[in-house]
C-alpha cells in the first residue's frame, strides 16, 4: 500500500490521484439532527460486520476503505445519501441510480432514511462492496 506524504492516506495504487484533506468526522454531523449520526453509526456497524475498515472523513463525504474505497456517505438533514462500489450491476429497489465506471466497478447510489433499510438487499450489497474494497474482484 502506498501512503500519501501530505495527508497520510493509504492507497492500493502508487501516486493515486486524490485531494488531501484534514477534516474531522464530527464536523460532518454539525448542525444535523441526531438521527443523521445514528444512521451513520448503523451503517458503519453494518460494514464492520464484514471486517475491519478505515473511515475517512473527507471534505464532502465520509469514505470507507479496506485496500480501496468501496463505499461513501454524505450527511443530510436526518438521512444519508451514499453509494457502494460493486463488481457488477445489481438492479435492486434500494438503489436510486447506478453508474458504470469500468467493467468491474459500478457505483450504486442509495438514500438511507431508516436503519431497517440495512437489512435485505442493501445488507447483501454492503457485503459485496466490502469484498470489492478488499479487491477480491480483481483476484478472480
């Protein structure tokens, strides 16, 4: 893993393009209802069920990384807007939009308004996204 000398962030690829930032996690929740933080904590718990993860507070989002970033959330008033990176397109009702970035990277957008959404299809997709973060889809 390569580490940026400016911000200390780790990447799977040497000299990975990124924006260095020093933002606190708590700053993302300033002025937001407590429900926003509760949803974040529930999402983080759902991710951690699959293994260790780095939580990266960035200027506009909170990213989740193993070897590579595989998920991110943006705080809103009382809910989260987020996305998962999956190795294949998964047409599920929990996703509001799907963008294909490359043959093995498809960004699946969602809105998390209630912790109960973290069951079923979204839970299954979080597990798959975590495996993408481990880069298991590249090892095949």
